[in-house]
């Protein structure tokens, strides 16, 4: 909760796919889902990457949907035998899998001049009973929303289109604001300062992100808060502390 009692909404993300865990595919969805959620005033609270194993998907889905206001999944809703996210979510919710009539109609139109529907393509019309569709302008096959769960494709540009279709449809909470200050400052030399400043500002958090450039170590310090007054007070206290310790710093980070 914020100091004014305004609720903070959170989301979990389950990234599904053996190809992610093996390193064959480099996941890009975590960052784009996190960035999109920030704009919706929803915080990405936890991410789990799980294999194409139904029991593991069920476990992750049940934990994160109960822990957060929203749950997003990416991957496993395609046409092949190892696309089992729909089955896993249905199992987690205790409902059967059905062919969604609107999804079937969408796919029939999309594949009309591409050889028509076959068994694999029809798999992309399967949804947990009670599910609604998330539009997909890129490749026809829709995403799925049921309860607080939003199931999306694993291909990043298709995921982006589905997120765009969801923009403005979810309730969010207090916007998370941030300020950054950075410099060629070894974080180990200001660890106590960071801790002291954060402790003095109940509704602000400070993240330290070290780097190595030009043969020197440094760090950017990112302050986050839903309270503008707390954010600016924390920023000023940190800058005053860095200056008193003799460090040069750059507002906005380097």
C-alpha cells in the first residue's frame, strides 16, 4: 500500500518453453511484458521460466495467479504437439478444453487462402472452457484470457500485438515513478549510504546497478516510488549524501 492507501496492482509471468531453458531461443518477452505493465500501472512481481511439462506449468500458474492480480503466460499456444499451455491452464482451473467457435471462425478466414484448416491449425482454436479471446492481428491465432490469466504467444512480435490489444483494458494501481543518479562510484563504498537513505523513506526503494566503463567501476542508482514527495525527498537525500562523501554524480545516470 502507498502512504495514501492506494492499492498497488501486481502481475506474474510464466515463460514456457524448453527452447528458452536450453538457450536456443533468447527470451525477449520478459522485458516487453514488464515495460507494458509499467505503462498500465501494474508491477511485474515475479517471473518463472518452465519447461514444456504440464505439471510444471500447472504448478507455476496456480502459484502466480493466486499471488497476483494478473497472470500472463507466453509460449505454448501454437499448433504443435508440445504446445500444451492451454491444457495446463485448463487443468489448473479444473475446466475442460473446448474449440472456441469464434477462434475457429477467425482461423478459417485466415487460412482460407493458405490451404485451409488442418488438425494442427485447429489446435490454435482450443481454449479452457469459459475463456475469451485476445485479438492477434499478426498471425490470426488469438490469445486467451480467462479469469485473471492472459495467455499469449511466445513469438515476441506477436506477443507485442496481443499486448497492444489489451492496452487500457486492465485495472491498474498507483503509477510507479522513478529517478536515477549515477557516476563512477563504487557501490561498495556507498552501500551504507544507500541503506540509510532508503530506510529513511518508507515508500521509496533504491536499486543499485553497477557497471565497468573506461577502465573504471561505477553505478547507477534508481529510486522508485508511487509517492512523488517521497521520491524527490529520497533523491535529494541521496544526492546530498553522495556530495558529502566527495563523489561526483550525474542526475539521470550515466
